[in-house]
C-alpha cells in the first residue's frame, strides 16, 4: 500500500465517520448507497467487524479489510 493510497483510504474513512469519533459502526457502512443496495451488503459489512470486539472499526482495521480487495500486482521482468 502506497502513502497515496493510505491518504485516500483515510479520507474515505473520515468521510464515513459522521460522528467524528475515529471509528465506524455498521450504520456508517450502510449509509453508502452502493453498499446499501448490494445483495451481499451484510456479508461485506460483516467482514469489517469479524475481528472487532465492540461493533466499532478503527482506521487500521478498515485498512486491513480493504487490503484484501486490492488488485494483485504482477511482477514485470
């Protein structure tokens, strides 16, 4: 993950953090229109909370889950 990608992720994280508390709730995720209409939304949202003990996700947890969805880099020779 590049510094630029981290900055973009942090910007997205803070835009979702409507209460400005440094964590996201399930409701924060379900406010994303594209996610709310996705038939797999419950599974997607659950993936963010699989390791959370208090139904809140901090930025590091947010970044870890999203890293699973990044494109695979192919080595060029």
